[in-house]
């Protein structure tokens, strides 16, 4: 690739050109740079390699090596006793939820434990 001709180069304003030529680099402050790119650790690389090898093993797995198996379902249905207990519990709960308090009879409370009179209390205090 050939370098561009002088006429093709961009033109710089005279005042900017004089500022660039007279710039003193000693006025610049020293700055330390910090690298922001964090490389993966050896553990991360090893974990990624094992993950890739697992995926490759799954993709290239030969299904003809599998054996046919019969499954035995071990989820027994509840017997009649369990069903009867559950129905009784449901009936009890619905009876409580649907209780009609208007069917109750009115009752009068009679207090049979009578308190002693004032005279009896005074006599006990004196004795």
C-alpha cells in the first residue's frame, strides 16, 4: 500500500498547528494503566473442557448399546378403609362449614353455685 500524497493529507489550521508544535510533554501527569480484561483461571478452563467433553459424549452416544427394561409401578391405590376415613373427615368438615345456627334452641342459664350473703362474709371475717 502506497503512502498518501501530500495533497491528499488533511489540512490542519495554523493556530492548532502552532499549539501542537509548541506542546510541552513534561507538563503531562504520569498515569498508571489498569488492564480490565480478566482471563479465566485454570479451574474455569478445566471445567469448560469437561463440560464440552460431556456434551460431545452425549452427542456421539450409541443408543444400540442400551438394554430394554420393564418398569414396575409401585404407586398402590388406597384401599376401602382409607377411602372411608377420608370421606368421614370430609363429611365432618362440610358439616362444620355448613352449620346453621338458626336451628339452635334458646336456653336459659341457671347459676347453681350461689355466693354467700354479706352477713355470712362478715361473720367469717370476725371468726
